C-alpha cells in the first residue's frame, strides 16, 4: 500500500510540475518556514516517542506525562495539539 502511495505522489509531481507543493524544495525557505518545519519535526518526534512508550506496555498515564513534558512550549494544548476521540 505504501508503495502505491509513493508511486502516486511521484506521478502527480511529474505530471503537474507547476503546483506549489511540487516546487517547494526548489524555493529558498524563509526563517518563518524553517522554524515551522523544525516545530513540526519536534512535534512528530514527541508523538513518535509517545507511540513507542505505549507500544512498550508502559502505563498510559506515564506516556501522556512524557508527551506533555516533550511538548511543553512547543504547541497548543497539553498533547502537542493532538486530540483523540477517546
């Protein structure tokens, strides 16, 4: 399934070279964009660590506390801006 998605993304990029997302890598990034990229990566790393914590069988409350600590000052809300339905 992942391979199909990658092929589709590559085909769309090749077929529509004028769209902004296809050319984003070629443009120099502003300081604002660079900061946003860093924050998104930091949030993703915090969520990946939380997922690994849960997978390891640790207590859910402890994993949430670890996520809150990793996200402090990084995003809105105590879970890095991510809300779950449960």
